[in-house]
C-alpha cells in the first residue's frame, strides 16, 4: 500500500463505526449481564451462605475476576492487533464472549453440583474478561483510524454507545424475567438472558465480517513498520500515556459500576426497594446516557477530549453525594433521578475516552496502548462494587461512604484529563490523511 493509496471514504468510516458499535453493544450486554446477575442471582444460587453480606461479597468478587482478566486479554489481543491486524482480533473476541456468556446460562447451580458451580462460574467469568479485554481497544482503534479528522470525536464515541445499549439490553432482559414468579425466576428465568447470547453473536459476527482493516495498519504492514513487541514497547517507552490513559478512563468504567451494579445491590438490599425499580432506574439512566455520549463526541470535536474529560470529572464529583441522598429517600422518582443524574455526569468523560486514549499512542502501538490503559482502569473498576460494599458496611450503612468513593474516582479522572494533552502524539498519527506512521516518541 503506497502513500498515495485512497483514504477511507465517509461510507467506509460509517460502516466501521456501526460495526464497532454493534459488536461492542453485544460485548457489553454479555459483560453487564453478569454484573446484574451478581446482584440478583449469583449471590443466592451459586454462593450459598447464611450471611447475605458474605454472599454478596463473594458474588461481586467473581464479578471482579472478569476485570482482573481483562489486562490479560489486552496483552494477548493488543499484541495480535498490532502485529496481525485489528479486524481479525475483533472477530475472535466477539465470538468468544458470546459463547462464554451462553454457557453461563447452561451452568448448574450450587444445589445441583455443589462447589463446582461457583468455580465454573468464576472460570467462565475469567474467559469473558479476557475477551472483553481485547474488544474495546480494537473497536476504538478501528473507528479512530477510519474517521475523518474533523469528525473523529463522534466516530470514537460510537463504540462507547454500545455501553448503554448493552445496559438497556441486559437490564431490560432481567427486568422482564424478574416479573416471573420467584420460583420460576430462580429455576430457569434468569438463564434466558444469558442463552440469548448465542443468536446475538451470529448477528454481531456477520456485521464484523463486513468491516475493513484499518488503512493505517495496512500501511504499517506494507512498510514493515510494525512494532516487534508492542506490549513491551508500551510499558517501557509509553508508560506515562499508559498511566494517564488509565486514570482518564477510570470514572467512565469504575464510576459506572458503582452507580449501577453496586447501586442495584444497595437499593434492593439495604434500602429494601423492589428489584423492578432498581433495574428500571438503570434503564432510564442508560437511555439518557446515549444522548450524553452523542453530545460528548460533538463537544470533543469543538473543545478537545481532555477538556471534556475534566469538566465531566468535576461534574461527577459534585453530584456523587446527592445521588446517594436521593436513593436514601426511597422515593421512586427520586431514585430514578438520582441514578440517572450520576450516570449522566460520569458519561461525559466516558464519551471522549476513546478519542483521548487514541491520541496518547502512535499507530504502531495503538491497539496495545489503548487496550492496556483501558484494562488497567478496568481491573481497578472491577473491584469498585466490592470496595463500595465493604466501606458501606464499615460505615454502618451510611451512604456517604460509597459517595465519597465516587468523588475520589472522579478526581483521579480530572487530574488525568489535565495532564493528557502534554502526552499527545502528533496529529499525523491519528488518521490516514496525516502521513506516514512513525516510531513512538521518547517518553
């Protein structure tokens, strides 16, 4: 491929963005499904104990295992994505997570096979985490590298929209089966959303197969400019961008799980609110989040991803405690508004996370860099519901404790957003039109 090869057309960019969105929506549907089930099902059917707090902690610990496995997925698929191509890795990850999620729906519970049930469940969660660890970085990389420079923000936001859509699908599925009689829900109803992953993965695979390889990667391949050990080069030569990228992504991931997964557990357990209300609040929040993500992508094009990250982090810190105060009223409208407000604010930096991370790494290291940074944030985020549960218990049930935890997470993202522009790669590293991909700068 020569330097004079045609750049991707707008139709190419849109097709890639839609493919990235649909695949990411399925990935997050599967991944979020486990978080919802950990709050409502796994703590009772797979981690059997007379202590409800211990059971919930065990379920959230298995939830965290998926995040602990994500860096491994980032390492494996980051290396492959920078060596053999972005597209091939995205085909593998979407199939892998769909199959693993479907298998969760077939798994016998503790009453049937004893201790093997939570062990197998945790193993499947681990494999799920490996697949997700390689998915998001590739989707962002493809979207950014196909996008016209003046529209990069909106295209980079497309995979992010998969997150609330995944939430809508997973929470909506559980909301429907939660209407079943309790005995039916426990015996077979909760399995249906997981089994739905089998047909959904076929649709996502078909769409992903229509996506073309990144033109920047094709050029790297033609010019033999690929990194020989991209993961190692990121860790040794681009580690400032790795740390800043992880910090900038922390609120969008960790804060989200605190405002959804933990809040579902807190609302239905500590506040004794109906499960449909807690799940319904996350559905409303997800609908609003879609609009925030679309707006955030446009704002990034006008003001820059870093500035939007800082503003979103400050806004999240401001509303963290009020969100929990609204929950504590036990008023249905206040609960829905509180969850929606919290999720909307933390979605502002999440909207521009892909754009910001892509700017921190050169093309030859981009898949690995984005995957490692996002998954470094992810491994911390996976333990957020667990930590929130622990600090809530230590505070004697005072909701101010998880509220302050959310404030701390938001401030980390604020600082990272302020530092990020100092580490940006040259503009030519971000799109096909920018010129020849170059070696990474010295950190």
